[in-house]
């Protein structure tokens, strides 16, 4: 890998003529048959440039199909830029974005390569004759992929397909009509499936515990003639599908399969009675997913807040509908961490004041994770005596330098890195962070990434091995230092320096073959 040229290829200040030079390098490497060498790395960086012109995109795409696929998905290529015979994957990428012509879809519908037909089956807005062809494909993988992404009408038709794998894919398709999904759960009105992937390969009964080489059956695949494992997975997919009617899904609340109950527990339209039964489920994982479900009422949330499982109690804390008093009671026991909880984010001004005045420092820490607090409450939390509250509030916009320095003076290494993430941290404060004794490695990394960092603090960051790449890429680093870092022994530091927009253009030109 040529770290310097890869860095230059990503440099946002690289002039257009030098971009052209690097494209020539990447093309020459591809033409030489170097495969995934330096040219491929350079081409990948060039393809990600937001200022890449259409002619430049075409030149890159013509010599590397993986690059053409990327550019097609990015909207940088049109059907006039791609030959579907020479670059079928790129053509399929254009079809996947809706930009490929219908004649390409018809061509790929009968392509001898199964993987291409399978990729086509996942594309949107296919012509009706193409979907009909794919629905009749001899390879079940192609039909199943179509079933997963197709229109409501075709999904309803494929729900009656004789292969259970196709029905499983229909159950996962969110465009499948609700009535059809209900039918897949109940089986009423559907002829029994005649085949599944297990009985396609083996005589039944068969338990497929360990996939053999070149075998794509999942562990546990099982069939005694009724396609049990595929039927189970079809039910799980339907229960996870938001288009499935809630009344049909609710009947699985007492099912013997924990996986099916687990899928049901997360549904946002869960009926109250199903929620009541799942709240008493023997599996903590089911109760935990239920506890985070916003469909659950306050009474059940209060009950789950006393659950023996810490995962369940933690999920209650993450529920956006949890009563505030329940949340504060969990603060000290649920090991929530300094994260912004949905209920805290939605707290009213009156609730914010209540939380700010809590005697529990964990509650104050949770409130301090917000970034839109009124100035008075923000400053009061910044003066808190508890370090975990200060770590949570330190990145809040609007804090004065005096308050941020006071945090460091009181708690030192415990808050240093968090202070360095404050968007309003001044250059002098960032320098103060890098001079702290004892030093904190994470603080150096945060300073090196800070847009307000200046040369003195960045030079200090270069003394820390983990912060060096970020510091080398910072545009405020002096030009002479950037040039020196091009020869760094560590490749990622040299690459970061080459990608630095403050690298002199004369140096860029000398580095570009």
C-alpha cells in the first residue's frame, strides 16, 4: 500500500489536475494486473471524493468494476457509462438504484449466472414480465430473493409457493399485505408447503446440526416432512414484520418457542393482554425487549422495574414512556452509564428542574447528558461536586472557559478528556489540557480531533502515538511539520499528513507521479 498516494487521493485540497494524475496511476496499476494493490487503494480513495467529475468517474469505473459499483450507487454514473456485458455487477448496481434501463433487467432475468439473477430479484421497480420470469426461476434462492423485496401483489402470489423457503421470505417482506401475513401465521387457506432447503438435500427426517463444506443450511435446520425449522423461521419473520396484524401476532405470546415470544415482545403495536403475559415470561431476554417497548403501559413498567434481571431493569430505563419516578429509582441500580436516555431527552422544563435538584448524583449525571439545557441549569451542573456529573456535562456547548478550567482543577485526569471534547474549548484551554501532569492519552486524541486546536497543542499531541494520525491530519498543523511527517515510519501517520489540506500544493505536485 502506498500511504502517501492514498493520502493524497483523499486530500480535499488536491487540485483537479493532480486528481487526474492519480487516476492515471490507479488505471496503470489495474492494467498491469496488480489486483488489490496500491492502485486499487488509490482508486477507492479517489472514488470517494465529493469533487470527482463525471469524466473522472467514468475513467475510474472503466478499469475496476468494484469502483464502478461504488460510483453507480453514489449516482456518479449513468447507463451510458456502463457496458452490462463487460461490467454486469455495475449494471446491476444501477438497476438497484432505479437508474438502469428495462432491457438490462430483461437480459439479467435469464442470465446463466444464478448470483446475477438473485441480485436482480432484489432490485426495485422491475417490469412485470421480469418479475414473472424470476418467480418461475429454477433456483429457489432467486425466487426467495424476489419474495423478500417484491410488490404486494407478487408477494401474495408467492405466499402460495410450494417451497417453504419462498414463504419464509414473503413473511419478512414489509410490502406483503397484512392479510397474507396473517395467513402465513395461521396457515388457514394455504396449501401445505411441499419442500424446504433441508429436504431438498437430504431424506427426511434430518437434523442439520453442522453445515458441511459448501452447504448453506443453518445450524439446527430440521425437517421430518413438515419443514419444521423453516416454518419456525417463517413465523419469526412474520412476527417481526410491522405489517403483520397485531391481533394475529398476539396469539404467539404463550408459544413454546422463546425465539417467537422474543420477536413478539419488541412489536410497538403489542396488545396489552399479550404484554401482560410476556411480562411474566421465564426468559430474561424476552422480558428485557418487552421492557424497552414503548407500547407497554406504566403499570407493567413499574412491575418490570423490580425484575430480578439487571438487563430487564436497564431496558426499563431506556423505555421512552417510563414514568420519571421509576427512572430515577433505577438510576443507582441499573448500571445505565452516562448516556442520554429517551425519557430524559423528552423531559419537560419542570421535570428538568426536578432532575437537576435530585440528591442522587447518577440522576444529575443522566440529565447532564443533554446538550440543550437552560444556561442556569447547565452552569449549576458544571459546578457539581461529583466527577461523574462533570464528565457528563463537560461537552455541553456554552460552558465558559473558567468553568471548564475549574473542572480540571477539581478533578484532573477524571474529566480532562471530556473537557477536551467541548466544542467551545478555546485554543488556550486545549493547550492547558495537553500540558496537564499527569498526561491523559485519551485527552491527546480528543485535542487532536478538535477543530479549534492550534499548533502548540497539536505539536504536543504528536508526542502521543495514538493521537499522531489525527494530529497529522489537522489543518492547523504548521506546513513544515506536515511535510516532515510524510516520512514518518508509521504508515497511517504519513497517510494522514498527505491527506492534510494544509499540505503545500507544490509538495502535492512533487509527490504525485
